[in-house]
C-alpha cells in the first residue's frame, strides 16, 4: 500500500471517529441547548442515529 493510500485511509478513519463523537454529543444535548442551535429533539435523534459512515 502506498503512503498516499495510507494517508487517505487514516484521514477517513479520523473523519468517521469525529462523526461518531459529534453525533453522540448531539444526542446528549438538553432541549434548551438544541433550541439554541435551531434543532428539535427529532432533528437531533435523526442525525445522531445515522451510522458513522454516512455523511
């Protein structure tokens, strides 16, 4: 495997990890916090429930 392919692979893995973490954090927000960012609980659940590989 070339260095470029490895670099892309690690970048993709970091992206997946970031998505998983961000979505978990979104699910933990209180209702007033969601309101502050313009989301409903349903919006948060819909986004937070996506698999990490889906953008």
